[in-house]
C-alpha cells in the first residue's frame, strides 16, 4: 500500500509548492494515519466533496481550494470544525495546491485549457503576486468571437458571461482560470484579442470597455477542474493507485 508521505513528497516537488507566495497554505493541510486507500481529487475542500469521497473510501483528498488560507484556521468553529471533524473521523488526509496548480506548465488548469482550445505558440503570461500563473497563445486561425465562445462552451465550460468590447474576429488569447480578472489589464496591454477566465468583478467590465478587449467567462469551478484531473491521472500511472475525480457540479 502506498504511504501518504510518498504521494505528498512527490507532489511537493512536482508542483514546486515551496516556490509560490500564496494565500493558500499549499501542501498537506490535514494528515491521516499514513495509509492510503483510494485518492479522490476535486476543486473545493467542501463538506460535500468530503462526503462524496468518503463513499469512495478515499484516504487522501487533493483539491485546488483547500481549507487553510493564511490564518483561516485560527479558530476551529463552524465550518472549520465540521470539515476537520469529518476528515479525522474518516481518516482522510487533505492536500491543497492553489497557485501551483494554476501555473504548472504541464498539469495546470491554464495550460490544460490552452490545449483544449487548440492554442499554438503558448507562453507563460500574467503576473499575480510576483508569480506568472496564466498563458497566452494563438488560435490556428482568426475566428469570429461568437465562434470562439462556442469553442469555449464545448471544450472548457458553459459561457456564463462575456464582454464584447474588442475586435469581432479573434486569434490571440490569454487564459487565466478561476477569478483571474486582475490580469485583464496586462492582457489588453499585450495586444490580446480575448481574455478567458472563470469569473470577474465589476471593475473588469470597465477594463474591457476602456481597453477594447473581449472577455469570456466560463465559470470559476468549471475552469479549475482540469488541474486536479491531470494530477489524478499522473498519480494513477506513477503509483498505481486509484485516483478519482469527484465532481460536485458547482454552477459558479
């Protein structure tokens, strides 16, 4: 049976956990007895995810959004208590990788989306807290913006919002998953035709309009399923363990 330390040590190194400054306390956030049965991966460390993983007899949970953010576990009350109690009662460990799983050049959410869209000449792009977390690339040929939205809906996630203030034909694309709208100004100044992210706040509307860049929103959750899925596939191949993606189908 594979031990917890083997998996977490491998992930720490592969995802370069120590290299990132992040609000998330990335890496192993909750331990267990050290033994693993199945592994379950998901986007959010929610009680719903934990309950679904327990039904699959998981010993390790790997997620993008963990439960330990800065000093968020300063008080073990409310949701913190319920979540930690459930993990400990079921001997389940929890591992989180936030920015490291956005930025990874092979496993990350953003590079996976670039592949889904068929982007070419893909390069790292987008500064966030001093780290480059997104990617910029080009479609094989220029297409109508509406055609690009259809491509996003069919390969990434249902388009939940958009800002059509740029060119009607697009080719250059910047991808920053989740709530990545803070990078939109950089995308516009780089000359990108369209910015793809999960969700955006009010200020993004004005950036889009005043810079003349299109923005397409495909859901925070939907744009961040790809990294944990890639991790699951890698762990199955390397350690010959069962790694299951648990889809809580969050519609935001």
